[in-house]
């Protein structure tokens, strides 16, 4: 019975460490998808000249997770916006991203992008999309570095904490 309880404690702490480590990997996936969306939006603005509601409706099925939630909030605000400014709906979608753990440095540029899209000429929009893309790429690289550092730490820490607890109670 004691062995079962000890194994359960080590397993539980190990799983908590693995979940913490997984959050870093999830942040990298979310930033990668968001960067893909911005690059896709840049292509649409530059070449296809498709309207924003059409672009967003068309790309929602291609994304998952936080980026899909971001796009759904944005699409819903465009459909049911009752004439509100695009930047307001974009801001609500950025708040959703912030609540789901994306870094503030990337979200600041994303927030600024919402004020530019649809309100200026193509060259100005492209300039801001490219700037946002570069900043998201930088944030992605930093998140990858942090993931490499923190993943091993949290994995070992979880199981080690479980072993320490077992040793304290024996």
C-alpha cells in the first residue's frame, strides 16, 4: 500500500511537471500559427486584394487552437459588429490572445496592426504586416529558446519533487 501511494505521488508530481513543460511548447505552436496567419494576410492584401471579412472567413478552418479562437472572435465581431470599428473587434481578439498566454511584446504590435488594417493604402498595410511578422518571428525564436531551457527543467523538477515528497514521508 505504501509503495502504491509513493508511486502515485511521484506520478502526480511528474505529470504536473510535464504539463508545465507542455505549456512552453504550446506557446511556440500558438506563435507559429499566428505568424502563419499574418503572412497569409500579407499575401492576400498584396496579391488578391480580398476584403478582410472574406479573408478571415476563408482561413478559419485552416487554423486550430488559440489562433482559431482569435479568428472566430474577429469574424464574429465583423458579422455582428453593428457598424463598429474593425479595430474594436481586433482589440477584443487580441485580448483573447493575451488571456491565453501569448507574450506582450508580440501582442503590442498586433494591437497596432488592427488600427491600420483596412484604413490605409496597400503599401502602408503591407509595411505594418511585415513589421508585425518580423516581431512575431522574433517572439517565436525567443519562445523556442525559453522552451528549450524550461522544458527539461520542469520535467525533472516534477519527478524530483515527487521523489522528495516521498522521501520526506518515509
